[in-house]
C-alpha cells in the first residue's frame, strides 16, 4: 500500500503516518488471529500440544513478536530495525503456519 500512496503525489510525511498506522493495525489483526488459532489448537491438542506441536511453537513465537512490536517502542523509544524484524518474523511465521496441516480433535 505504501508504494501506491507515494506514487499518488501525497506529502511524504502523510504517507509515512498512514504506513505507521496501517502496520500497527495489521500487527493487531495478526495477534488476534494467532490468539484465535492458539485457542483452537488448545481445544484440539490440549495444553501440551501448544508446547510440543510445531504449530503451537509458531503461534507462540508470532504472539511474542506482536507483543514486542507494541512494547519495544514504549520501552526504548524509536527502534525501527526491531519493529521491521518483528514484523517480518510474524509474516514468516504466518507463511509457515499456512503450510501446516489442520489440527484435528483427538479421541472422537
């Protein structure tokens, strides 16, 4: 979205502000979806499945990165490299989660 906004001729500061707000909302949506998937995995696999299953490890990692995306600027101020790193790590976790099989309920 950001490259398209910069081509429209809007002011660079406005484009940067839209990008910051959009990425923050996208991280919030990703955190909500990871939490929802973690609840579904807990229902299907139990608490131990969240730790032992690769899907659970990916979900926990993505949730931790989303949490760090919100906490790092609050604790240390500007940290653009860390924000970019956590954003990309969440995207990579999402890509790996898409490739995992769907959890099924055990025992009927």
